[in-house]
C-alpha cells in the first residue's frame, strides 16, 4: 500500500469493515463504526483501549465518564482534549468491540492494531509524549507485564521512552485508585506538567 496522508488514512479507517462478522456475533450485534481522531501536527498521543458504547453512539473518543476522569487526570478541558491538531487519540482498536453474554466489555480485537496501528503512528511525526492507557496499550508500547507494575515504573518509562503508563480511567478501576493513593499523589502532578509541556 502506498504511503497515505493522515487524512486519507483516517478516511480508510472510518470505512473499515474487517470486524463486521465478529461484531455481528456479539451480544450487541452492532455494525462497525471506527472512530479515527488524529492529525500529523499532534504532539500528544493518547493510546487507549477501544471505544465504549457511548463513543460508538457519538463518534467522539472518550465521550463518556472515563473521558471525564481522564481529562481531570491530564488537567485539560474538553476543547483542548478534542483539538486534533494537538492531540491524537489512537486506541488499540478503533471500534466498539461489543459486550459478551454477561454484559462485560470485550477486549480490543488484535486484528485492528495489526492492520492499522503502525501506519497511523508513522503519520504522527510530531509526537513528543505518549500516554499508554490500560493493559492492551501498555503491552503494545512497553511489552508484557502487569498494569500496576508498569504504572509504578512510570519514571523509567517516561525518561527512557517518553511514554507515560496509566491505568484505564474506567469506573471499574475506582477501587484500584482508592487502594493506590500514590497514583494521585505522585503520578498525576507530573502527568499534568508533562502534558502541559507537550501541548505548549
């Protein structure tokens, strides 16, 4: 495939239907709706997991309670967060994967990252800080390992790779955040400083 501009690549991603049979077989039985949110001038890369049901409906990444918590962690408002010229939001899968029979989120299909991720990242030459959020993104960017251990080692990852490892901001992690007050006390102040510097 010839090199594409970021805009053309985003259009190709939005037209992708590779996972249509997979999604049709889920409990939600939904059609693909890839959410591509990046431009080549972006300096901050937010590498998340996959859109949830609300994002599937709105077509806007992190347009949910997880996004509200993430924006609070980063110390930025919605207008800044959704400025594609400054922030690229590139999850491990661009579509809502659906729910299983028990109503739990399905994991991001690996096919999406294999198909699109390297090509997308190649169109983002200005990235100076990457936020790897949640297990799938942490494994892609940092290799295998428990999420908590990778987050606790944030200083090394930031210094060596300019990657800031984060847990997912989902409500499901509220208990983890309460049990680990060091995250708010030690990690978030530096995270906000680094994000502000990347966007300045």
